[in-house]
């Protein structure tokens, strides 16, 4: 006997499906955060963030990204 999935797919109460990360996404995040950590004060000023924000963002793990980045 096969099991049938009765989970509502289009219900407003069901959470959005989470797609897995691609290896490309993880590598891109890792490289971006590593580059951010290396920026000096002028570089940070050019991208419009301060050292505190840069340090906090570059310290995040590679899987901590917005859901829209998942591919």
C-alpha cells in the first residue's frame, strides 16, 4: 500500500518550500564574505557599510543566507 501525501500545497497556512543550496551558491557566499572581511575603510565606504556591519556579515556561516539566494 502506497502512502499518499495529503499536505496542502497552495494553502496560506503551509510554509513556503525550502530549496536546498547549490554548491555554487555556497562558494559564492563564502568568497563574498571573505572579500568583505578583507576590505579596508575606503573599500567599506565605497560599498556603503561600516566596519561593524562588515564584521557581522563576514562572520556568518555560509548557509546563513536569504531564502531568495537558494537555487
